[in-house]
């Protein structure tokens, strides 16, 4: 009986250690926050080398509701940003202010309000070296301030 419990404890410890290592080795998840002050916490993001996929986690640290001060994280080529943002306004909040099936959108999260978060995972094979990419919030009026560059590491 003692041996059996010892084995169980050993197994649980082993599982904890291995999952902890897996988490530590995963630099392919990047976090960014947004606020009631209509700002992102970063103006540039670098996708680490060797990530086949990258996950962007967007949090809203404020308290204003989604309809008043909602934020999303949208990624396009730099040249596509203005048009995608403009057309996203027409798509409305139910479409996360992103035109449905817009091929120019590489990835986007949902629109989140204060205290909420959302994440999106995409293949880095969608990004080309030497191309300029921008992330921005497509909530109406936000993309002039809430934007930044994304580059491959
Ligand atoms: Zn916003």
C-alpha cells in the first residue's frame, strides 16, 4: 500500500515537471494587453524564430464594456491595414469589426471588453520574411492609435 502511494506521488510529480518544461519551452505564445485608455501595451511584436505556430493572447485590463471601448487584435500586411480597418467598421461588432472571409486578414481575435481576453493561433508560414506586417485594433476609430509592427524573429 505504501509503495503504491509512493508510485502515485512520483507519477504526479513527474507529470507536473514535464508539463512545466513544455510550458517553459513554448516561447510561441505572446501576450499583449489593451486598456480603457485606448492603447495596446506594445507597439512592436517579434515572432520568435522556430515557431511553426504563434498564439497571441489579447487581454483588456480596463473596465469599460465591449460596445464602448472594445478591442481586438488584427494582423495584416502593412499595405492592407487601412482598407481592412475601414471595411471592418462596416462589418459591425457582431463580425468583430472584421469583414467576413477577408483574405487580407492573417489572424484576428474577437472584440473584448474590460476584464475579458481572447487568443488566436496562426501558422507562421503565412508570414514572409522581408514583408511588413501591422497589428491593430479595428474597433471604429482605434486603429490610428492602437497599432504596431509585427516581424519575424
Ligand atoms: Zn480598440
